C-alpha cells in the first residue's frame, strides 16, 4: 500500500497573493450579485484569438459570479468573409450592409451557424452556461425593414423577453445574434441596436458596449480628452456645443436611448484591453466611459464604489 | 351610425363538417395531452416546399394540442449545397459524410444558421413556440469522433436534457440540430441518432421517424409486405430469419435501441404523404410501422385506439 | 409468428381533407391559447340530446386546446320537472322562479345533483377535465335575496375566484351551477348573471352566451336585421333610439355590464346551431353578435381575424 | 368625543379556564399538524341537527388546525326520503340499495345536490374551506357495477387523487359524495368503501369511521367488551376464533383493508357522542376502537400519546 | 393474546365542555387564519416562570392556528444580571441603557445567547416552529447610534424582511432579539421600537405590546379610566388635552407610529394576566387597549367581532 | 460644467495580472457551482484577528461563487474566558468540557451570543448572506447527554435539515453553533461532531475541517509524513498497523464516519495558513489531507483536478 504524501510545502507568498486578488473582488462581487448586465460584444475583440479567449473567460466568470448576463454579438467580418467565398457582392450604405435575400442567407449562416455557435461552444468549455438565441427563437425580436434600398436590414419593433428571462432564471446566459423576425423572413439588425433594445426591455442594471476605442472622447478624433463619466443631459449639452462630434455621436445616442429606456448605467469601453470587462465590473479601476441618468451626479467614484461594509 | 349586420346565413352542412373533423380528433387529443413526443424530421419532406409547409403546420398544431414536442432535424441537401458553393469536396463513407474542419464549419452554417432557423421561423409564424437548440447550447449533446477517417463525424456520449426540459416546461418546442460538442469543437452527428438518444434520455412516449418510405417492409426492396406493427423481439427474429434486410435494418436497429432506452412507441412513416404526422397521432388511421416493447402484444388496434369513455 | 401488415392504402384525398380542417384552425388555436373564456350554456342546447353532445364536445375540445375555460349552466327545465314530480307549485314573476325553501331544495337537487353532474360526467368521458363547482364550494359566490316575494332568488354580492382560478391553473374546467351562498342557506341565481359576474371577476377575454336565437336583432321580434358586431356605446344609442327592443334588452344589458367589468368580448350566439361555439372560436366564420368595448371600432373582421404571421 | 372605556374587569378564573383548554390541546395539535386524515361521516350524526352542527364544527376546526382533511359522507336517509317523495321503490339486498337508473338519479340529486351541498355550506359558514367533490369531478373515482341485480351499485376500480390533493394543497377540505363514474354513467358506491379507497390512495395518516356504536365489541351483540386497540393480525385471529362476529365484521374488514393499503391508523368511533371526533384527535381520551398495522404493538397509550417535549 | 379494552366510559359533561371551548374559538380562528401578527413580549411576563410558560403556550398555539407570527422580545433584567456578574457598571439615561463596547458584548450574550435561545427552546418543546433571529442574521435590522453618550444604543434605519418572510412562508415563527447591525458592530435597540419597525415593514394586521399595565389609562397614574379602543386621531386629541400623560405617552406614540406605517390594529395589554394574548385573539373578550387608524370608528365590538356566518 | 475625464492610463501588466488570477479560478468555480460544502471552522484561525478576517472573506466568497455552504463553528476559548469572568470552574474530562447547568448557560451565551453573532456580523459586512442557527432553531439538532459526569455534554441523536436547506435555497449561509436541544434544555455538542452529522444528513459534496495542523501525519507526533490523500479503507489499515496514532485518530474517525454517511470528500487542513480554504477549493494546489470513499482510488490529482473542457 503506497500512501500519497504531500511533497512540497506551500509557498505562502505566491499562493496567498492569488487568494488576495480573489478577495479584493469581493465587494464588487457582492454588489453585482443578481444584477442584470447586457454586454454587446464586437469589434477587434471578436477577431483576435487571444482577446476572444479573454472575453469568453470574462463572460463565463461573470455568469458564475451570479450576474444575470445577456451577451449580444455582432459578426461583420465573418459575414463579409462568407459572402466573398460565396461570391456575393458586399456593399454598405451609411454604415449598414445592403442585405438582399441571398445576403440575408449568408448573414444567418455566418452569424448564427458560425459566430454564435462558436461563442456558445467556447463558453461551455467551462460549464454549461451558454445558450444561443436568435430573434426567431421564441419570437424574441420582431422587426421591420429600414428601407427598400437596404433590403433586409431591419429595426426592432418589439422585444419578447420571455425566453431570455426563462433562460436566465435557469442559470443560463443567452447569447443573442442580431437577426430578427420580419413579416416574410429574417432581418439583419445592427447588434448595438439589439443590445440597447434588449437591455431596455429587461430594464438591465448595466449595458456594456465593447468597442475598439477607449471610450468617448471630447473633440474627437483628437484622443486627448477621454470622458470618464457623463449624465445624459451633459451628453446632450456637449453634443449641442459641438464638443462631441463625428464618430462619437452614434455611441452617445445609443447610450442615451438605453438610459431613457430604463437601463441603470451604460459603459463604452475598449474591448482590445485584456479583461477590460472584468476590470470594469470587479475592480475599483473604472475603464472607458460610463453614462448615468440625468440628475444622478457625474462623480464616477460614488457610482462605482463597492458598498461600504 | 352604421351597424355591422350579418349578411349570409350559415351553411350548416359545410361548417358543421369542419367542426365534426375537429371533434373526431378529440379522443386522440385527450390521449396525447401532456405526452412527450420526439419527431425526427428529414428526407423529401424537408425539400418539397408544400410538404415542408404541411409538416410545419402539423408540428405547430401538435404543440398547441398540449404535446411536449421535440423536433430533431437533418439537412443533408442544404449542407451539400453550401459545400458545393464553397467548393469544398463532398464525400461519404458508409453513408456518413466525411467531415474535416472546413466541412464542419459548412455543416454548422447550413444546419444551424439556415435549416434550423428556417424551421423555427416558419413554426413561429403561427405563434411563439419554437426555439432552436444545438448540442452546444446548454451542453445538450456531448460526443466523440467515430473514427479518424470520418473526421468530425461524431457519436453521442451524453445527453443533458435540462435545457430542453426547461423549454418544454415553459411551453416551447425545442428544434434540435444534429451538432454535438466534442472535446475540441463541434461534431456532425446523424439526426436519426440524435433523435433516438434524445427520446431515450427523455423517456419519451413516442418517437417518430419521418422517412421517404411507407414504413418497414419485409423482403425489401420488394414493397409488398408493409409491416403495421412490430415488437422488438419480433424484429429481432425477423432480422435473424432474413426477412428484414438491407435498407430496412438501420431503421429497425434505431427503433429497437430507442425502445430499449425506455421510449414507449417508435414509428417509421412516410413523410411525403401530406400531414402523415397528424394522421398518425390524431386519427384512427395508423400510418407506417409502429414498434412496441417486447411482450406488449403486436395488435396495432389495441395500442393505437383512443381511450374508451 | 404472424406479423401485422398494413392492408389498405391511405386514401390521400379523404385523409388529407381531415388534416386540412385541423390545420385551418391553427391561427385561431394560436390566438386563443391561454386565454380565459366563460361560456354560459343554456336553452334548447341543453335539452336536445344531439345538441347537448355537440356542446360537450366543443367545450372539451376548447379545454384541450389550451383555453382557460369556465362553463356556467342553467337548468330551468330540469328544475321544473323535478318540482312537478315533487308536487311543488311552479310559478314565475318577471321571468324569475318564485323560490321558497322547498323549491330551493329542488333547485339544488336538480341543478347540482342532476344537471351539473351530468355535464361533468359527459365532459370527463373524454378525459379528466371537468370539475363541478357551486357558489358554496370555496365560498365562490355570495349573494342576497332580490325581494321578499321571490324568496330565495338571489343576486351576486361577491365572487371569490380563488377556487376556480386554482382549478384552471391545474388544467381543470370549472362547471358552475347558479347557486349562491346566502346568509341563511342557498340562493337561486340566474345563470346569465352568474356568467357575467364570474367573467367580470376573472377579467375574461371572452364571454359567450349560448341562446336560442341567432343573436341580437334590430327591430325585434322581426328577425331581419341581425347585428354582427356592436360596441357598448352603439348599443346604448340603439336602445335609446328604440331600435333595440323587448326581448333583446336583457342580453344587451348583460353584455354591456360584462364589458364594463373588464371582459374583452361578449358573444350572443345560437346554441341550437351544431358546434356554434367551435365555429365562433376556431373558424373565420363569426356566429351571432359580438359586443366590444366602446371605442374599439365595430369591424368584426379586425377583431376576429387570426394573427398575421 | 366619547372614549370607549373597559367596564368590567376580567374574571380571571373563567377566562383562564377557557385558555387552559386550548393549551391542553397543544401537544395534539402539534402532532397532527400537516397530517392527512380521512373522516367517513354518516349515521345518526348526520340526522340529528345538534349532532350534525357539532360534527361540522369539529371538521372545520380540524381544517384550521392544519390537518389535511378529507370528508366522505353517506346519505341513505335523504336518498330514501327523496325516493319516497318521487314514488320510487326502495329496496335493499345484503344491505346495499337496489339502484336502477331512476334510483341512481335520485341518489345523485339527494347525495350531491342536497346532502353534500348542505355540508359544504354549513362548513363554509365559518370560512371558505369546504369544496364538494364527486367521483365524476376530475375523474376522482372510477367504478364498475357489483352485479346485474343491484344495477348501478358500484365498486371502486381506481382513485385519481390529483383533484383532492390539489384542493388540500390550496387549503381546502374536499367533501366527497359516494358517487363514482361508470362506463355509462354514475354509480352508487357505499361511503365506507369510498373512504377506505380514498384513504388508501392518499396513504392517509388516519381514517376515522363515525358510526352509531361505541366501537368494535367482542362477542357482539353483547356490548360489554369494547376493544380499545387492535392490530390487524389480532383482528384476524379474533375473527377466526369467533369472538368478532356479525355486525362487527364489515367494519373490521374495512379497517383491515385500509391499513393494508397504507393508512397509519383506523378508528371506529361513536358519532352520536358530541364532539367525539375532536376528543379523539385533540385530547388524551381515546374514543372507540383504534386499528394499527400488525406488529406495531397494541398499546393505545403509546400510540396515541402526544409527543414528549 | 390480551386485547386492550376500554375501561371507563366517557364522562360526557367534562369532555364535551373541553370541546365546546375549542369550538367557541372557531370564529376567531377563522378570522386570523393567515394574518400577520407581531407580538412584543417583555416585562414581568418574561420573569415569572408560570407566566412565561403561559405566554410560550399562547405563542405556539397561535402559530399552529395558522397565524403568521413574529415575536420580538426584550430582556433587560437578564442583561443587567449578567452585567452585574461581570462587574460592568449598569446605568440608564432617559430610560435607555448606556451601552459601551463591553456592555454591548454582555447585551448580545444575554439577549441572544440566553433569552432568545431560551424562548426558542421552550416553544420548540411543542414542535419545531421557532427560529431565533437577530438584526445581524440576513441583515434583518440595520441601525445607527442614537448619541455619543449612549454609545451602542441604536435606532433602526432599515428593516430587511426577506429572512423573516421566508421563515414564515416555511411555517416558522421568527423570534427576534433587539440587536441591530451598525457600521462597526452590534447596536442595542429597544424592543418596542424593533417591534414597531418590523410590524410596519411587514404591514402586519396586528401588533401586540405585552406590558405590565392593563392598557392605556386616562389621567394616569390614576388607574380608573382604562381605554378600550382608540383611533390615532383621538389619541392625538387626548394627548393635546392633557388627558393622556406621563408614562402612557411612549406607548401611545409607538402605537401611533405603527398604525401610520400600515399596521391594522395595535394592542396594549397586560401580560401578567394569564393567557392574555390568547384571550385577546381568540375570544370575544377584548383585553387592554386597541388602537385603530383614524377614521375607522372607535367601537371595539365592531372591530373585534368574529365574522358573521 | 466640469466633465469627469480619465486621468491615468491603465497599467496593463498590473491590472491584467489581477484578472488572470480570477480567470485561473474559473475551472474550479465551475466545478463547485451548486455543490454543498460544510466547513468546520475552529482552532487558532478563530482567535487570530488577521486569520479570522481571512477565513470570513473566504467563506463569503465561496457563498457568492454559488456554493451551498454551511459553516459550523466551535468557540472553546471564548467559553472558557466567559466562565472565568463569571468565576465558574473550568474542567475537562477526556477532552470534553464538564458542563453543569451554570456552565451550559455560559456556553450558550459565549457560543451563540458572542462567537456566532460575531461571525454572522462579519460575513454580512460584505452582503446579506449569513444567518446564525443553533440546534434549537427549527429543532435542527436534537441530542442526549453523553454521561452523567459530563452533565450537559451531548451527542447528536437527529439532524433536521429542513431549516438549513430552506436557508440555502434562499441564498443564505447557515452559521451553526454546536448547541443541541436535549429533553430538558440545551446540550453542549462538540463542533467536529456537529459538522460531521450535518454534512452526513445533507449528503454534502465536501466537508472541510479547519485545524491547527497541516493534515494527517503518519507516525505522529513526528511531522514528517503528511498524507495527501487517503481512502477510508486505507485509513482503517493504517490505524490497524499503528502508523496512525494518538492525536490523529479522532480526526480520522470523524472523517471516516462522514464518508460513510454519504459525504463525497472530507478534508483536514491547516486553518492557520492564510486563505487555506480558498486555495483548497479554487486552485490546483491541494492543501492538507483529503479522505475519499473506499474504492475511489487515492490519487489526489484525479480527484481534485478541474473538469477537462
């Protein structure tokens, strides 16, 4: 009989340091336990394999830490890549992909069959938390075409939260692809819009847009004045004064719309920074720009601090 | 003020005939209320648009009639079509598609992004009942490769029924694509096998294989002796005696396996007959071949009759 | 070993026609799934055995199709018949049965012990859906006497929906007899009134009065102008103008009261037309007269059409 | 402003005595809280108004004290009285009422429409606890005829406890009339049999038969040796030895059958003693005869004592 | 074989009298079934062993009779006794115990470790109903210090009812000690205040203060005019007129605050009268003083009578 | 208007390192999610303030990470300290405290009123997770005296898990003091025994004993051969061979008993190592000695490794 003996002693300093990091997160874990968070996942953080792996870890960990989490993802590069392999013409108008019936078929194949399933599979390597959901599943998203020229590009006319709420009640994370049900088939809906609409319908506590920039800059494209915290009325005044310009406006408008639909906080952060999501949620180091409802005061510290004991 | 008056009288005979048909179904409706039925949907009934529409109506109606329904679908033609458009080589060995990584990507895009979403969308045109599910969603199906030559062709090593049971409890119909989670990515699993495994894991009351033949024939390929009803021990004896041959054996084996896993009845029927599914379930006209557990008697009438008052 | 073979081929046209009828009903089934419907069952449709059988089939089918159904029934003929056998004097004042203590005993015996149990038993021949309920059961209906002369004829002073809601939650159909609890024993309450009060208390989606006429006629007793659809304010104007007269007024008032108590739609239809109930609910052929809340527009088609896909 | 002042002082001795009685019951209340008790109510205690009032109080109190209570009642006198008023022949064979179709109609009217509703109404004068249930309601009792000569006299072939369990879960007391569903209409079932079958199907903790005698006597009709406590094997030996005779045997057999079906204790007590039921359940004064399973020891004290602190 | 025979006959008069007392309570039992009652237990009734036993019986019985019961207790004598044994200085300011850190430790040991556990253990001698709860458990009570001089004497800043509601849903009686969570440790909170705050947060139907006087007297300390019933506006007028004085005012203010927080009735009664609690709740003999909301009328009879049948 | 701008850039390496540590824990978090773990907390880790703080953090974090956690604590030093302040004699026999009535009072005051409340308050500084529970609460632990000489030292005769299971279902952590209900008052029960009994009754996945030694040593008191992993049959053989001796035997016996009662794994670890609990559960560095059921193999790696993807 050979008994299994401990051979090396514990190295107190290294091991304890690990534990300390977990413990430092405790006030934030306590704060977000049971809260609803919608994450729009997109941009470079979807393309780069290492970043992608880090985001998937962050999302999975958030789910295990008791957050009611919904992930909404884009997939523009995968769609364009498939359309090119299928020799379908790729064209955009005002930033929106012209989507005829053949393109819509490619959108669904790439977004649902490839990107969504890839995310779900990667998250479920750590457990059994993720479930892919499209707008058609349980009639979650209904929409209508934006315009005749854009074909099957759609807006969201209604969100039925029953399916995703049921899934969250059972401990699952719905991973939502931006495809809606139209009157005669699928519609291609911008993922930012889907995230805003879903977060609003759920009256989420937090909506996070993962982007390729560090947040909202004043006087963009100069990248010198990164806004840490902003109320919706401040945002309106800055837009009126011309300090918020160009590329910044769509994100500001999406954030404002979500806040007005009842979302507690909206964040715009840089998804290319490793574990940006986790750092934002579970440490005292705010990342990117946070939007608050008008009148809640614009001091980041007060809003983001962990609860006092 | 214009009051809306009734203009044409009721035509008693026509209207009443409609009502009679609904009423005739009552004993069967009562019988299957709350029962679990798994339907493997495939073959020509997926390709022909009119047949497809008729199957979708049948499935949706079954859901509204209180059946706990799971649909498992194939999609071989759509997969081959996409692979050809993508210039990927299409080859089969022993009836199974050789599936390298590139082929697997095409399988997922066609099966999940196209066929599954098409079925879900078509069923939800009548309500909000269908939800697409793959083996990755909630780790529903785990598998492992069959052989090195077949690449990502997989068997099912475990079925986690938690997600599909939750969905049925909430009134949804899970529509399952034959893609399983393997150790390092997706696996392509035969839909008949998925249907058998899911039905067994759920201890379903009924499993229905929709095929392109009328049922199980003795002395096949002669199509003269169509079996109406068969116990698993009779099937074993007929296989041993050589009366069950060739193309019939895989279905017989799948049915036998499902019965042994606890499924109450297994049906093999011809999906190309319009509304075959509905006729099988809700009328006294049995369609195709029904398998029963050994020892339950092979009289179709007794097994399929509605309950006496 | 004798194997059970299929002998006759499917006759496509006949069988398929049956299936088509079921399928035609699908949009209406989807529409009423989970909705609350109260049916007042009375008149000739209770007396004629064939009609009675057809109503019982309709009610049972409605229950299996997912409707939360309450049946309220009368039983005047059965009561009078029993009173005559018991040599009790039968007399009416303003259409209400003079009900002394001996008569009340006969009312309860005939209505609860005979008519109610007969309906429950007939419905349960198809399953186990019906449960008889009186006003005393769970204190469902409390009432007080209308007047000293009428004895134990009562109005409804309160409806306690707890018992019938529990029963519907468990999948049962409460079959309600018009007997209420008074301060010192049972009261005999008109079934139309019970149906209105129960439908109002449940805020039912639909209340259906089965009568012996085709609906509400203008210029009654002329039976030429049958109203298809009517808002409550139109009804008030027609009553004021004298176009609604005599025998029509009680039904109009009952319908108006129910709408005002929160019922979505009230129907007056001819119970002597076979399967009138099923045709009203599950086909596009409206039967009889439908009342809507003031201001909802009086176009039947809009109100009764199945949901667009 | 007139303030309401206390005028008479508390009379300590009288009031405190009342409280003491409530407190004395506490160990028994604790013991039976949440337990399932089936009471067969019948005999003289149904006919005498004062006894009837006392039984109804006992039953209602038991419900409020947290006992899951089912009441099964007879009604032979009411049935015979109605049959005589209707000039129907009243005859018995071996103690069972010969029940042709006309008699069955009278049974249902008297038992369900009169006796059952009377009990339910009287219990609900104290709250909203009682709900009348027949064998037809929710298919609770199915039966088949005993013999051709007895007509619609039935045995119980199955008990479906779903409805009565649901009612008890919601805090109601099912009050069950002895009418079962047969293949072609109602059957008249002996209430003792119904009580045994229901208690067995519920695996009740206690079944109480209220009779007109003090319990089981040895050497009956001599009323000198009243048995306090008896195991089923002792009962079998006493029957074999001839000490249990004649009128005592049916009760002994019913009690034995119930114990064998899983009921914990069966009591035979004298319902003509005021509040016999309450005294049996909530005081240390056992009343009548208690049956126990073979092998549990026949010492009443041990079985009936309240739990030690 | 020795059969256990009944030896002594039932003494009808004695036994029946016991039953009558239980039955007399029935209307009150019915009235309070499912209602929420908070009892502040303190004063001499905690010190005298016989009174203490009687209160514990009353509380346990109330729980078994279906009342959702919360007990809040004091323990001043036990605290002082422990402090003296530990040689800690005991001093009061304005009736509140000066509580430094050492005193707080003694408060917690005596109140939680001794008094609370004693009550819980005594109640559970009759079953398994009681569960001790402090302000720290589940963060039920948060508070802050009253003043620097009083040290750890606290007010209640928030009541989290989640834990006590869960316990009552499961059939338990929370027994609450007056210790709250402060920012840096425990706080000593007056039990009257805790009872008021908890009753208000639960919107209790009834709050009962057990004291050492018979209720609220006018012109106290004269004990001649004991108020039976009082609305909050009457109380305000009596206080303004000087008829309510001195020792009576704190109770009047606590009662008024509770009524204003949504409590239905507040009682002040003499806990030294045996079973005062039971007599108040379950007999027609009101005890002490009852407070009602302004405008509900001050006739005790109307408010305290059992429901009419 | 002053907008809040970000001032310092993220220091990628430091922040990312924190995130990495969280992510490293993911496989273990996934593995223990929803599992039941009982921790016996005692020894030096209760006395040293820094160690105590670290254990409280570990326990709170485990609760937020989805573990169904029960904490059982001792408190010998606090009891002895109070007894000395109260001048009560402190004596032990065979390691058990001689506990007369006065000593039992001190045990309850120190253990329940001081130690338990201190732990609950400290854990709830991070949220609202902890609820103090004693054996009396909900009759959780019943016991009987060990011997006359030891007075109120008790064994556990039954564990009623209803209360602690309810609390865990609601997300709370029961913090259990080792006091049981005896026939005539409280009993002082060894916390190791309580932990074993509770873990066995819950069929916990893991039971952890926090001690002052590194685990189980062979040839103790030599501390050279620390066992890493041991099956219960190996333990029995080592005890028989004399390699397990003296101080080690009680822990080995407690662990063996727990395994035999259905606990999955039992750990003995050194609570004086900071965050030993967290390191054991959430890293790949096993700490101390792990017991497994006989026949499960004694390779630590296999048992403690996270699930493969």
